[in-house]
C-alpha cells in the first residue's frame, strides 16, 4: 500500500508512514495485442484522485472510505511497447 494524501498534516496521529501527493510508476511492456485490466486497491479515498496512463485519462478512484478494489479497462492501443507511465494524482492539485 502507498499512502497518497494532499497537504502536510496527517489525518491520524498514529499514522507514521511517509506519504506522497501523487504516484508515478514507469514500467516496460513488451506485448500489446489485446484489452487488459488495471486493478487497484483503495481505502479511505476522500478527494478526487485521477488515474492516467501514458497521458490518457482512465478514470478516477471512487470517493469512499471503505476498502475496495477498482478496475479500469485498458484498450489495446493505450499500452506502448517499451516505457509506459501510470500516474495517480489529486485532480485539482496536480501541476502539469
């Protein structure tokens, strides 16, 4: 789990893990012949967190405090052979 949050003040005093304001993952991909699915686990989502892959919007996390798994369909043309970038960020706070 990676803790994403906006601002410098933790919501819980007991939470001591470091946090990030966005998550950027670069990865290599070697084959792109069919539709894929991106699966993310989320919990305690209170802000508008957007999901972007290779500069294309996939959707957003569900604003809900419950733990859940969310799925995003990846059309065959969104993944590139070679380097790809997944970005999860707070919509109105992200600097492009």
